[in-house]
C-alpha cells in the first residue's frame, strides 16, 4: 500500500490520517510546529503512522495532501514533492484568506495558483466539499461523526455519494479516484483545474456538501454552475 503524506494536522489532516490508516494506507504526517507535537496522534493511529517534518513527510510519501489554505507567499517543500501527486483540499474563503485578484476576476482558480507554486508536481483538487467535522445541527448519534465518515458507503451501495476531482494531470485524477473508492466514495472528474471553480463554495453542488449527493446529482449540479467574475 502507498505511503500518504499529510502536510497539516488540523481537523482535516487529522481526520484524513485516521480514515486512511483504517483503509490500509501508511501515513506520515507533519505540521508547522514539529513532529514532537504529533506524538499523541501517531500513538493513537498505531504502527502505520509516523510523524515527521514537512520536508521529510513530502520526501517519504508516494503522494501527499496539503491540508491547509493556499497563501501566495507560502514556502512549500517543492523539491521533495517533485513528480508526485499533491492533493489540494483548500477552498477560497475571502473571509479567511482575503481577496486574490486573479481568482476574483476569473482569470485563475485558487487550485491553479497552487499548481504554480508546485510546478513539478501534479496538483489535484479533492476532498474540498466533504466535511471533516460533525454535522450541525445534530439529528442523532451518527451525526457526531465527521462527514467524510458518516457519508462513506461501500462500492455498489444504492446511497453511495460522490466527490469531485479536478486536475491537469490524468495520473492524479486516477490516483484520487482510487483513494475515494477506498474511503467509500465515487468520483466525478471535473478537470482541468481551470474548471475547478464549478465546485467552489456557493455553487449549486456546494449546497449539498453537508449530506452529499450521488454521481448523477453532482454532474448535474456542476453543469449548472455559472461563473460571475468580480
């Protein structure tokens, strides 16, 4: 099984580490504070998990996720991630990140900007419209589970949900499609990255991110999106 590098140990990174280990992946996880701050987490996750620096996690992984927001001046381990699939689960949130003129004008998407930061990697947008926290408001005990756990279904289940994947690289789409399947979801390809605005916050498909949608519903909602440049 592949080694999954998780750069960022916040809610998304920590939950993804747990479910990836449960699915049989080895993971190496890093944060900005250093591997010593992750010892409790890796102890909980067991022998398939280890903590490292960001550069080490990038170098030791077969593929990786950047589980933190895009920032124009971010220093990323580009050399260690060269030639690898890099998942970006970031969403453009003006209230959190401020305004990026390239995105506001429609000239680019935030995921294309991430690809520019990692020109020798295969950046892919994934895991951006599924929740890594409990459902609010809670309706019952199951809603206390993270959305990515609560909505997962085995292949062939009649209520199987789908998640979007967007990339300029076919290999990246194929890898994420396999990963989605391992974690209990179908994949809908919305490539290339220039089309990834169709699954951004506020679009028709985004309105279903709490309780999910089938592949057919997701395709229809992606097609309904309208781009209104600022």
